[in-house]
């Protein structure tokens, strides 16, 4: 319980009287106790959430105050329900996402603040794939009674940082008790009417693009699972898995400029999500494996059987954007946007097959082997 409490004599603290020093020491013990004690009640959970998210409408996103989010949420947490005011000329966009202990994160390996960040980032990525902007979200939490309150505080801290980064305010939610941590996030966003992006607009001849680098999150997950000790949580190869960045700026740009014909976010892996886009558009695709922006692996990773191509094709959790562009608009597409690379990787075909071709031109069927919660293994 004494973790974080100073052990030096009070006389060493310059500027404190004996009484002030004693009060300071008592306050330090109180803070340490509050962080290490277990969750006491639902009111305790709600009080912590309310304290962390107090004043949230003054969050900043990308260096600018999220004024649109502040106007959108008329009444937030603290009442029976939230009140929102849509922007004239915009469509409302809704999405929800589960984040489950044992399925999507491991409490003994994933930092609590990363769990908080990622549970919102995953859902916000769906908003970005529609070319929309997130406005507010609902948080539903099921927590074990014995969960340390310090874990909850760190989780809420990561969630708050994500909300600030994405310009998305907490509007409310629900809490309950359960043996493991279950998280559900519902995000409300807005897109300009008539410019919202869908999966169903791809046509034969359209070029296929992806943002960022594929397979990084899957590599990070493997590192987290396989290395017992000495793993630096700040290592760049872990960041994509722990703290993904939804491509909101790119999604909005593609929507506003009317460049893309169809779009989806890569949450379950290229081989699975490309198939969903093609199914919605009633087309096929040919991917060039040599053009895929794969991860750079170290020799130690190669020795453990890491294949960059397999990671790029089937690794999930990247939350990059996969989109199609008519050839006549391809010259309008920059190589980078907001520091994120944009790479052409193939072409939409009339045949309904999904194929991947190597550098020699030989092609094979690309079967979906990305993440599927109803399949026991990849």
C-alpha cells in the first residue's frame, strides 16, 4: 500500500512545517490506499469515471479544440440518458465494438491504459472507414469485484487520452459486475450527407490502396505473448498493437475529395476484410504481394518463424484503411497524408475471385485467414 509514498524524514522536505509535513504524508498514504483498494461499489466506479472525464468538452484533438464534438453533445454523463444535436446536412453514423478480457486482451500482459486507449480506437476506426468524424461514445463496463481500483484508474486514463486525441466525448453508458473484464463501446459520428463511404462502391478496374504498414500489430501481439520478461512496452514494434491510431484524417479527406469509391478498415486482416469489401461490391481483386507494405523484421524474429508476407495478408488489429480508387482519380491521391504512407497494392477485377500474385506473375487464391472469433485458430 505504501508504493509511491516517500520514506525520507519530513525535515528533508524544504519549506514544510511539521504540521504541513504530517498532513502531506497522510494525503500521500490516502492516495496510495485509494489506488490499491478494490472496487467498492457501482457508485465508486461511476464516481471515478465522472472524475476522470470532468470537463471533457475542453479536450483538444490534433492541436485544435473539438468544437464540433462540444456542440454535438448537449447533455452527457450524469443523467438518465444523453442528449445530442446533429449537424444540419450530416448523416449520423453509429458503430459498436466489444473488447473482452481473454479474447482481445490479457490483463497480465496488456497495460490497463493501453486497454482503455484501444477499446475506443477500435470503434472509432469504423467511423473513420465511413469517412466520418467521431462525436461521442457510450461506455459499458463489466468488472470483477476484486479488480484493483488502480487498474480502473489507469484504464480510464488511457480512455480519456484516446477520447481527447479523437475529439470524442463520453456521453454515458452502464456498469455491472462479472468475473472478467468486459467492455463495450458505442460511438456516434457524423458524415456529410451523400459523401459517406461504403464498402459497396468498388468497380472493375479500380486500384486498391492501403494506408500505413500491414502486419505491425500482429507482430506486436506475438512479441507480447512470447517474451516473458524484459519487454520494453515503449518498443515501437509494440505500439501498433497497444495504441493503434485510427486513420480519421485520411478517411475524411477521401470522403470530402470524393476520391475513393469504396473503403473498409483493416481490423481482422487484409485477406478477410478485402473479401468483405469485394462481397459488398460484387467484384473480385488481384493483390500484388511484392507491393504490400510489410513489416521490417529483425533476425531474432525470423528465427522464430515470422513471415512478413503472412503478417501483412492475415494479421489483424492494424486499423489501417483499405480503399479503392478509379484509375482516372489516382493522380489526385498523395503518397502520404498526415505522415501516413498510401500504397497501391492491386486492382479490382470483374471475376469474383480473390487472388494474390507474386513477383513472377504467378497467382494463387487468397483465402480469408484473418481474425474470426468463431474460429478456434487462424
